[in-house]
C-alpha cells in the first residue's frame, strides 16, 4: 500500500513546546475522521532547524513547507492537502510578509547556504524508528567497519577526513582515536559528551532528538576502532526528550543485533549506557565529565595524562561530542576525501550553529566551514530584527568573545575565530543589536561563569566573582577607571592560570567587549550613561512636558505607580520611586517619555 | 632520562618528572601554594605556572611532565605578573589578621605575599563569614582562612583514607567541611591532624591548649598543683626545627632543662612508659602466641586472638573503632605510653611522692593532635580516679611556650629526667618511628619466649619509610611474621588480607601488626613542626635510631626502673593491677554521629 502523502511534523523541543505534539495527534485523528488514514503517513521528526517559524509541518511529495502551524490547522491540512490535493496557502512560508510567493525548502534563504551532514536526518526521519534510519544508509558504515575494514583503516579514514572535535577545542578526532587504540589496556571506553551547556545552544540536543542512531552508530564504530566494548552517553537530565529518544534508539539497536553481544555476528561486543548529568556546565569539560561518571564531584583534573591514555576509571577513554560523532558514519560511507573537500585548510566539513538573539531567522543551522559570519547572519539568519543596527555576534557562548561588523567577512574556522578573540565553542551564536549593552552582556556571561565555576582553581573561582563584582559596579554607575584596568588584569591572569577552559575562557566576553567597545565602558564609568538603556541604574525616565498631552496611559501602565498628573495636563515621573521597567516609555504614543 | 632546559640551563631528569622537579634540579624555585611533595598534585592554586619556549600558554609546573628537548621558561615578566595577580586574588579572599593568626610567620601565603612584594590590596575583599569548627578538641577548622588549596582533603581522603572532610558547595562558595555539613566532632575524623600539618595557612590548626598549661604553671597558694610533664620520643628529634635546627637534631637533655625552666616540678619521659607498654603488650603477645601454638594459628585467626595489632596510636584506635570494628578483639588492650604514664603518675608516683592525685596537674608533650582526644577517650583514661593526663600539647605548642618564656633553648645545659618514671631504654625511644614499636616488642618478646638476650637487637627489616613493611623472625624454631603499616591509607590493604584469611578459614598472614596513623610514625605526627617531607621524616627517624644506639639498655625488660615499678607496685606484667591501670577496651563507633 503506497501512501499518497507524507506529513512530517517537527518534534524538536522548540516546536514541541509550541504544541507540535498536539498538531501531530490532531493530524492523526483528522486523517482517521476524514477517512484518508491509508493515504497519508504522518511522522514526527527531529528538528527542522527553522525554529523561528515553528512549529513546522512539511508535506511530501508537494514539498509544502508550513510554518507557525497551530493544532487547529490539522483539520484544514488533511482536508485540503490529503483529500483535495491542494496546499493550504495561508500556512506556507513566504519570503516577505507582503508577497504572495510561497517558498519550497530550496527557495528558502534560511536553507540555501546550509549543507547538512550532521543534521542529515533531522526533520526527515522518525527518530523513534530505527528502520527509517537504516533506510537512509544508517548502520551501513558500521557494517563496513565490522566486515570490510581494519581498525587501523577506520582511524586512517577519520584522520584523512580532517574531522576535528566539535565540542569547542577542535582536537583532531583521528589522532584521539589513534592514541586510545595504541594505549595498552584490558578495558577501554567510549564516552559521548552530550553535556551541552552554553546558554542558547541546542545543537547536540537537536541532533540526538532528531537522529539518535547517528550518534550510537558512531560510538560503536569508535569502539571497534580503539578496542572498547563499552560506551557511555553523558547527557544532561534537562534534556528529557533527547534522553527518551536515546533510550528508544538503544533498545531498538539492541533488538536488531546492532548493539550488544556479537554485533551482526561479527564477534564484536559493544554496549551503550546513559549517564545523566545534573546540569553543571563544567561537566562538559572532559576530565570533570569523567569524574562525574565515576560518581565523584565534577571537577577538572590536570592533563596530561589525557583521557585517551588514562580516562574513565584510569582506562583509555575516547570522549567525543555529539556533533563530532554524528559526522563519523557519513565520513565512512562517503569517504574521507568527500568530507575533506568541504571547509578551510585546517577546518573540514560543516559546523552546526544555534543561531539566536536579535535575528530574524533564529534556529539551528549547519554550514560548511569557511562560510562567513556575514552569510550566516544576513543571508541565513535574514539580518537583524526590526531593522536595527548590528552590534556584534557572540560565538562560543560564555567562553567566546564578541565579533564586530568589521570582522564579519571572516571565513569561519577554529583558528580564525580564536584570532578574532573568540572561539568556535560548541556552536552557540548569539546576535546582538544596538539595544544590547556590552557591560550588561558581559555581566550576564560572567554571572553564568560565577555560577558554573566548580571552585577548584583559584584564578577561576576568585577571578569570575571579582570580575562580576566589578562589572556590576560599573553597570550601576559606581565604576572607576581603575576598575577597567582591574578587569583586564584579572581577566588576563584568569585566562592564563586557570586549570580548565571554563576559567581559561570566562574572561573572553568581557575582554573582547572592552577591546571593541572601550568607549561604552568609559561612558558607563565617567558619564554614568548606558547608551543601550540596559543598565537600569543609569537610565532616567522623564516626561517631556511639551510633548505630553496628558492622556494618562503611562500612569495606568506604571506598576509602581510613580507617574502623576491631571487629565490633559503634562504628567510627571517621580524618579526616586521609578523602578525603570520602561513600561511608560513603551506605552507613550507621542514620544513624550524620554529615556536618558 | 630526559634532557631539557630550564631557563637555558641544561638539566637531566627521570622519565615522568615534572617541570617543578626539573626546575628544582636547575636550582630554580617556582613558587607554589597548593602543591605539597607528600600529595599528588591537585593543581588548584594556579601559582606555579611556567611556559615552554615558543608557546605563550602557561602550564602548571606541579603536574606537567617534562618532555625530551623541552625549553622551560619559569620566570618572565608575563609569568611573574600572572603569578602575582593570582596571589593578589587569593589575598582578596583572605582576612588580613596575620598578627593574630596561628600561622603568623609560618604561613606559606604570607611568605608568597612577602616574596612578591605585595604592598597593597589589589582587589576588593571578598570574605566569607563561616563559623569555626572546634568540635574535636584536637584540631580547629577556620574556613575563613581557607585558601581552598585542597591539601587537607587530599590528605584526609587519599593519604589517610579517612574521608572526614570534603569539598562542599561550588564556585565561589566552595568550602571544606565534613560531608553534609556535619561538624568535625560528629564526622569520621580520627584527629590525626595531618590536615593541620599540611595546611599552608591558618585554616586548620591544633587546638592550642598552652593557656591551660600556663595557668596551671603559674598558680600559687591553695590552688597550686604539682605540675608533672612527660615528653614523647618523637618530640626530641623535631622540636629543634622550630628553632632553625636541622630535622633529626636530638635535643632531649635541653628539652628537660627547658621544661624545668618553664616551671614544671617533675619531668618524666614517655619513653619510660613505652618500655612499660612493651612489657604489657609483649606479655599479651606471648600469651596469645602460646595459645596459637597450642591450638593452631587457624583457630587463633578465627577467634581473632591472632594477629595482635598494636594500639599505641590514638588516631589509629579511632580509625579501627570506626572502620574495622570486627577486628576489635585483635587489638592489644595495652594503653598507649601517654596514658600508661598518666596512670602511673597519679597512682604510683603520687603515693611515692606523697602528693594527692587531685593536686597533680599532668601534662604531656606529644607530636600528635589525637593525643589531646585520647586524654578523655573513654572511662579507662580516668583509671587513677582522676583524668590521668590533664592536658596534652603538641610539639608546636611547646615550641611556642619556650619562646614565650624567653628560654634560649639551643644554648641550655642538658639535664636528666626525674626518677623513677624518667629513665628509659633504646626500645622506648624508637616508639617514635614507624616499625619502632614492633622492633621494641620483638626485642622483649624474644627474651620472654626464650629467656635469652638477643645478640643483635637491631631488626632493620622493620625500619624505613616504605608504607607497608613485612618481616619474619625465628624465635625458638617458630617463624614469627610481622607487618608494619604507617600512614592511615596503607592499613586497609593489610587488614583486608587478615579479614580475608579469617573469613576463608586460613591462617593469618602475620602474627603481629604495628600500625601508626602518620607517615613515618610519630616523628611525622600531626602536631610536629611544619614542613615535614620524606626527607625530613628520614632525618628525624635517623635521630631516633641514633639515640637508641647510644643507650646503655636497648630492651625494655632491661630497664632497671621498669623492674622497680613491677616489684614495688604492679607485681608483674598482665597482673590484675596492671590491667586496672594500664589496659583499656574498645567499642564500635559510628562514622557520623546523629
């Protein structure tokens, strides 16, 4: 029985929280009710990436791309698309709000410059059905590795591909595997680092939610390559959907003989267990992660010895992040040369980014290395929201730095981002506009690092808190020029003397914003002014008596309330009681509320 | 061997050597704070950073192994500035009350600040208002002074295997305390004080009881008591370090004089009661051995009469009661020398000197913090009807008292201890070193079993600093197997083998086991002068054995005064009276109270 239509409903966390599960269930119910159950297959997939416009529903074969779908739209989609064979025009994605041109996926700029390796199956297959993964060449690479290749050949292939760790540091994956292979030990381990913790980043979560088998297959391959029979996925407990799908995938892989004892009768055993992290950012650091799996406090330990030599319970351990692993099966089916043909000289393949912030098309994207930041932000991301002015983009989350307009044409690679004072990180990309204050942003990231510092090494433990206090002081208008010097002094020492990269990079947001926007810091310190109006203590709201018509709207919106005035007469704000929430400013239709 | 250069100076180091070790070889001192040679690098402080030529990255010298051809740079403006900033950061979290701190002039942080020429507070203070924990009576934890170097935690968990303290909290609020914020007194803490001996600052220190001693010494009239003091074997070879002398320098005679000048009426030596301990414990051992020879070692193992395990170390007693209660019957019931002396002073000597025991103030000077706890460990520590030892102070406290009294220790004339609880044998003094109790016991056990004196009293196999030592001795055709473990973390392995043999119905691998909680034995005790390393411990041990060599009598049973006290008072070893005064018992204790 052939289906006439396939409806793919995004089951990523973002769309799920916008009720995509209800859409899915409604579609099933409507297909039943309208008697077309046998004509249509409705699939819940992983993330489509275009989160800005979610929930996403895509219909095949017409390639209709529906955005911002609501559960009540299910009836119409079934009635029009399945029963009558017509698209639901009003739900189609349009390039511009005004035009009537609906767009297919290939027309959508958001997707045009993307190239999907890691996310190849996300939004395409049902992640809870192993057969759909297998149908798209899934576990083909494992078969090759088990029956056609020696472990050395596998490692050589990964080395030749130029694949580097996608968790941030960019260590060559093949070399890591080779070290672990050469290490002599009775027991070895493979660990998948799924402890994604950067604010605003959700690449790894989406990959596991959308295509868990790609990660599991790679872990088994890595196991075979280094001689390990046990793998752990260390994933944060805040990712319930990903954990659920991982559990399902493990069970299905075991049932099909693709995991466990004697995989595909090859004589090779490999098991995978899930370990839940409690959400400490530092547990993304590999040595802290291993300590956490061992049941100890998640605190980094000095390297060397590197985990590939002495890792989990003192045994050689390969730790790869989710995205790194998801590349592996494709490299082994399509070949190292194909993979290495993409990217820059030293950074091969693609990179997944979670594009967020003041951008039109926020979402999950995958681009070839070497794509410029400008292409990502203005072509794929569709530029800045509300036509505001671009201020900077933060890559690498709390560990990265701000990259400004003049550097936007830099092709992305591990090295180029470091040269700009930032880093690749795991792939968070937060776009800022003129309404963002650099002091405020730096303070936000530093607060994050203060919370997430494990407290072991003094440069990080004390440095983050000292820097936070100084930023807080500046943001409140109490800063002195000496504080700026101290920020740089502490930041520099913390960067150099911290034990792990949490402390080693925690100063990056502050140091890079001081470098690019020193004048704004000085403005806060000397003029007690925050031009973006984000630092509440430096903002004063007042009412321009000439413009005020006395409509009273501001006074009604004021939550304190601290605005008084007679009807049709200019109102006045009592600055001593004002909490600077900005409600009056937003409410006034006459521009009479002045922010200064 | 690996060839490298430190600031251009060629150095050859062993495989696995760190940058810190290579630099030391090149006579370059890299400053450190969290690093301690006893412990695996914890790599927390960030002060020992160094660079490799060609890279701007800073590496931790304490834990980065040297590679062939490495060009190490230890001092350039960038490195020195980074170190200084890190020190300034640490100072921003540290109170400025150096003058009132127990570690004043002996503080590693203070020294760093001085060496780096820090003259102002670079950053705003961020202090934590955390309560002092003085619940053990032996050691005091002041978290406000803590620099979070982690030494004490590594000592407690890895070196001592006690797990009393742990890191609690995260980030800037991280602190050191027993699990679940229990108080030290409610925790598995065995009071060994190794945390205090390793703390670089004044965050963990001995409970200073010198004031109580001063008060007793200065009382006059009706309230005045006869002040009697005993000094432990290990004190004599370490006290000098507090006065700038080499470790191992033997100051026995000068210490007696100093104690007299401090105002003590009578000065006894714990080495004497160590001889007494050997008589009691040796007799106990021979009794158990005889029974084991009659009924079989397997039966003795099952019944827990073999092996016999020494019990002179109060930290070890505490550990066994908490972690190995099933082995309590294996424990010698003989009290420690400190407590035997205490009991003898307030009974035998009191009677002899015609002083009422309640008018005696009995002080002990010990290398140990756990001895403070032992003075009131259970009711058997009151066998005279009063607290047998009123106060126990550490070597560090005695050093302070001598300095406070203006006594020029190094130039004092030497004197002898008072009789009859003063004169001792070489066997008594070697109690202060690992293997010493065993050696002393063997010297006397041989005599007790054979009735003959040994030709050579030196049992060198039981000496030395290695963590677990084994030896066998032939006595009357019987092969006696003994084991010695020091540093608490080494004992579990030994006892587990005994447990295993017992549970599997086999013979115990050893007849006699000596345990001391601190590395090197009492000479490495938690109350000794700061800065103990294996080098220092070896020198102190040498001092002890040199002292032994120089004694006329080297076996406890030969001590004429021991014979005297048995004749006049105790009757014979293991007598009813000896049991009343010189023996104790043990109880299983929970790891955490509450």
